C-alpha cells in the first residue's frame, strides 16, 4: 500500500481516500508523540520530586549529625574545663535532637519507605544522647 501511495504522490493521482488515509496516519503519529511527551514529562517530574526528597533527607541527617557533634563537643569542653559556657551548645543540641528525630518520621511517609530507616536513626542517636546525658548528671 505504501508503494501505491508513493507512486500516486509522484504522479499526482492521489485519490480522496488516499489523502484521508495519510491525514489519519499523520494525526495518529501526532497523538502518539503527544502521549509519549506527556509520559516523559510525568516521569521527569517524579524524578525531580524524588531528588528533592533525597536532598531533604540528606540535609536533615547532616543536621542531626551536627547536633550530636555539638552536644559531644560541649560536653567535652565542660568536662575538661568546668566552665558553664560550654553547656550552652550542649543544651541547645540536646533540645534540638528529639525534634530532628521526630522530623525523620516524615521521611517514612515518602515512597519507597525503608522500614528500618526511622528505627536505625533513633537507635543510633539514643546511645550518644543517653551517654551524654548520663555523663553530665554525674
């Protein structure tokens, strides 16, 4: 059929049925490209959201680690010098760590949801917090 269409185009003897067939084929191709373009755009948007979520998780984890370091540094400074000025970063960090851990619960709302992530963070942050609080109480 394609050979007949090509021959008809070359000779100028294209029937009305042939023109309609070519228009329908062209319209189907345009619709197909539009569908593919739409799907591609949706995939790009989903990938962008996932990247932003991953960045938020990374930033929050870095903040949590920074708070733990600040608490440990403040504790160490106080224990070495006995100066109360070192207690300020210690208390600030200890007050912010539970909020940072609660924020981590929001991560589990994002698919995919690794079930271990929240518990891993809590378990591994509680040990230093308990150690720091216990040392300061002595």
